[in-house]
């Protein structure tokens, strides 16, 4: 009996992948991008520390599938970010990986050509190119850490990271978060359980040692210091919202009981809007009203937004894709997005400078 009869019996191939250093050498971090990423992370830390009293908003497509449309969106968002910068700090949502319960498109990194060719090497390089262009526009990027290896390729271009509802309970993702250089938002579980996210924040704040890869792509023991900028993201659960004042107060109590800062972000999408994108403006308006009435724990929001409202299936003929429309979760359109953010900035302009810590 040979090793081939025992190991990897369901593996058809191992295709070589360029190392993180090789991809980074092809697309190096420019001085402009480096300054933007560093300043973005620092501003988010200041908001979480309450030394900057603005709110931050992570806003953008559910997922990136067309970099041309993505850059079109980014240019519009940069102009809007400059317009509301006294009140809100805008971070573009740049998600390249999509978790799948069963089957379906797994995201731009896994399948950039959207044809099941799975050219992950091309996807990773093209994702890095997109992030570079976003940073050089002067716009910070936020993403979801899903694959444990991707941060080695892209992490130097990210200012904010989310851990999704399906992975917040994963020890692997808690360990990864403990070593990330960005603030990390942990979403409550898909069943609405906030305790899962609180435990994740606690875990990620501690040092960890785990298997990973280094810049050369070699398997390594990664040893982390712990990340003290973990925070809670409320996204609803089991088809019910949890952004109301009672739910927010209960989340505050759970964080305080664990000895954690009461930093809460509300995801206006997912169960908080019953997966109906047209309800996201109502969620955001409610959060803004809570801040106006004196809430001190709400520090940010998330919006799923694209150039065109709704979503679309992926057709066999990719030329039939509607420009600027999501192929994953449905989004609000650009006009609605701009209106949501401008309205929030107007209502909060006089409130935030006097917000008590």
C-alpha cells in the first residue's frame, strides 16, 4: 500500500500559488496608499477610544464582482466622504469572499472570471490591484476575514475588518483576529446570540499561537499579541432585528459584564432589515435617533449599497450582467445611499461634538 492509497484520496490537484511576498512585489504598497491605510486605522481606533466623536460607516457593495463598477462606486463615495467628513468617517465595504451555506459563487478571489475556473492566483492579484486603487483615491477599505490565508496577501491595504456571523464562533477566526493590524467588528451569531460575539472579542484580545503562513508562503507558527480593538456588530438574527433601544442596551450590558468597552456598530442590512434593502434607511434613521437621544455606545453603522438597487443572478453570458448591480445580497442604490448618509450627517452635526463619553 502506498501513501497515495491513504492520503488526499478526494484531492484532484495541488496548484501552485504565488507567495504573499511575490504578489506584493508585483503590486507594491505605494506611499500614498500606506499613508491612507495607516491614517484610516488610527482614525477608527480614535473613534473606538472616543477621542474622535464622529461615527464611522462601512458602506459599499455586498461583494465586488466587477472592478470597473467598483471603482465607479469608490469615486462617488470619496466625494461623499469629503462632504460629510466633519460628522462621519466613511469606509468602503470591499468584500472579495462570500461564505456559502451550500453552493454558489464564492467571490472574486476564488473565481474572478465567474465561470468556475477558480483562478485563485489571478483573483488574489486582481483583488490587491483593486484595493491599491481604492487606497490611492484616498478611501479606506473594510473587508471580511473569511479565508485565514488571505490577510497575508491583502492585510496591508485594509483599515477595518469584520468577522461574519457564521465565523464569529470559529476559534480559527478569533485567533486570526488577535493578530490583525486593524480594528475588528464581530457580528452576533445568525441566531441573534450576542454572547458569541462578546466571547470572540474577549478571545481576540488575548495572545494566541496557531498555524499559518508567513510572507514567503511557508507554514509557520504565528504568535500574536492580541487585538484590543475588537467591537460588537449587531446584525439581527433568526429573522428578527436587534438594533432597537432595548436590544442595544442589553448588548451594552453584555459587553460591560465582560469588562469590554461598550462599542457597538449596527449593520443596517441582513436580519435588521429583514433582508429587504429598502428598509435600510429606516434602520439607519433609528440608530441616528438613538444617538441624538443620548446613546453613547453606538459608534458606527454598516450599509449594503451599490450603484443600482437590488441584485441579479449570474447569467451564463456574463455580457448580460447589469452594470453596478449586486450578484449576492440585494443593495440600496447610490442615490438612496447618498441621501441616507447626508441626512444622518445633517441630524448629527450639532450632536456629536457634545456627545459625552
